[in-house]
């Protein structure tokens, strides 16, 4: 929101969540953002709860990283595509952390958490701080109107 306000020649409120990126966009410069929260999921089940944060070149995934161990394009999302792909949910992810260098390893294959425990501690601390700032998530009951069979194989909220 601060970027939009700045572009509209407004003055962003310093208490407003976000960073004014107008100069970075106008001049194709470096981002003013130094960290980014990808996700904070309140589910604590072994195969669901997860959170992720990026600071600089490092990204920390806390918990379940997703079903598949590789990146895939949206048009590749079909059920038979993953027959020979290793599935993550076969191993427990409770209190499991993965530290990745997304600049040197953009496909996110090399876990550096054992090599850089100090970075894990720093990112985990920032993630915990951010989690305390969150509003508790609302998980509504699953609607039968959201079934993939009604939307070409994809889940939908069911109301749109």
C-alpha cells in the first residue's frame, strides 16, 4: 500500500504495513525490502503446518515444504505427472527446517540448515516474531461445492 500511495503523490503513514518501493520501480533499482514472509500456517499437523521466510539470499522453510520436491509449472499440474516424483509426505516434518540459498540454488535442492545453524536461528527468530503479529487464521469447513471434479481438476472456494 505505501508504494501505491506514493505513486498517487500521497504520503504513506509510517505505521502502515509495507515498504514504499516507488523509487525501486521507477529507476529499476534494488528493492528496499530485506525480508519476506512466504507463509505462516497455523496448522500444526505433521503433514500440513509450515512457514517460510526469506532474508537476503537465504530462505528458511519450517515444517512441511509441500508434496513435491521440485518446482513445476502451472500447466504441468496433472495427476499423472508425478508418478515417478519423490513425495515429501513420506517423511516427518515436525520441527524440521530447511535452509536454502535461493540465489545459488534456485531449484531449492540443497538444504544448508546443518552447515549454517546460526542463520537458521536468526531466520527462525524473525519467523516467530512475525507469527506473533498475525491474526489467527480462519479455516472454514470444506464445502462440497469446491470439489476438483466441478472445476477441471482444481480446488475452488466453491462460491465463485
